[in-house]
């Protein structure tokens, strides 16, 4: 006789057993729930618990698949610390993968509502690889939109003082707040110290994601990201987009760029001001999470 562990989990008394699936995009990992599964639950607290790598399942973020009046689905995203984030580049690829795996639509392209706007996503399965192309919108440069506290209209190539010395920083909004530093050698950057310090710099009223970028060629760069509310991550889709947008502005790269990250690589393509991201998603696990 084969036992079904889910049967016993679902009948556990004194706790909510929440059906989840876990995905990663180049090592950036996420736990995903359907909206009806987490109804009447404080999702901020749930995210903190479920994302904890010792006492929970462990992830960089949590997503809820919700209904939308503006698009096919609503992507509700929480960082590991329970804070809401407008959008997540690797997250939307994992979100797309979840939609496809659970047959929530029979289309291979659809629109997703986020706090950063409605984005379009298209997937393709080839040799068991799930690849997603996402229209990421356009970057916003205005300081008030980043947001960053400054008297200047834009915060581009500005010098800030840190415990590691003065560094050059450029900040834009690319679905979420990103600050980018171009460096000759990534190996010389203490991301644990510098990333956390810049994230919490008081000039960023809602904190900031921080990307350290090394230019390899006109068609290739390497990016390490310190993610707001999560810390060091193996990949950051919006961060890669922001890095390529600024690298192109500074004439460091061409319009289509391979972006290396600790978890692998993705491609970012610029079509005028429009930004497109293409990269993989992989399902890791599914099960039931005990939430008291």
C-alpha cells in the first residue's frame, strides 16, 4: 500500500496546512501560493515564517497568485522580511512557470498585474527547459520616482561616502528601486558590508536594491546583487535590467547583453526605451506548509 503524505498533512489539527510550490530563477528562490489558499492570513507574517531558512521552507521571497481586473493574474510579492515589493524579475518568471504548471491558462503568453504596472510574459519549453521572456517596461529616472532624497532631478553618477570609501552610484526605478555601481573588479567588493550599508542609506526612504557591475565586453556583463529585504541573492532580474539600462546609457554595452550572475546567466535586450528580459525558471518542490 502506498501512503499519501499530503492526505495526512491536510487533516492535521490545530494548524493551517497551506499548499505551496517552490521555484527558482537562477538561484533566486520563491514560494508560491494561490490566493484562496492564504485567505484570511496575514501574508506579511506568513512570508517571514515560510521564507526562513532554518524554521521555514526557505526562500528569497513569497508570491501569491491573485485575481486581477487589469490583467490575467495579479502577482502579489513579499520579500523574505515580510515587506511588499513592487515587482521581481526572477519572480515573474517563476510566477509564469507556476501558472503554466497548474494549467491556470492555456495561453503561452499573458499579462500580469504588479505594483509596478501590468507586464507581459511569454514562455517556451525546449529540451525540458522552461524559458520566459518578460516585457519589463521602461526605466524611470526621476529622483521622486526612484525614490531618492536629492535636490537633483536625477541621481546619476553621484558620489556617496561609505565605510569602504567614496563610490559612484546611479539610481533608477526598474519595476523596483535599484542603485548601480560599476566596478573594475567585483572580487574587490565586500557586498555583505557595502550592499547592506547602501540599502539602508537614509537618502533612500524605502531602502534600495544594490547592484555591483563589472563590464566584460560590449555584449556581456557580470552583476552581483544585494537585494532589499533579502540580502545577497544569486540573481536579480530587475537588477540585471537596471544594470544594462545604465550601462547602455554610459555607452559601455550594446543593446543585447548576456548578464552573468552567481546563479547562471540571462539576456537583457533594449528596444528603444523598452526593456526585455529572457531567462529560465525551475520548479524545486511542492507540498504543504504548517502555519499556526
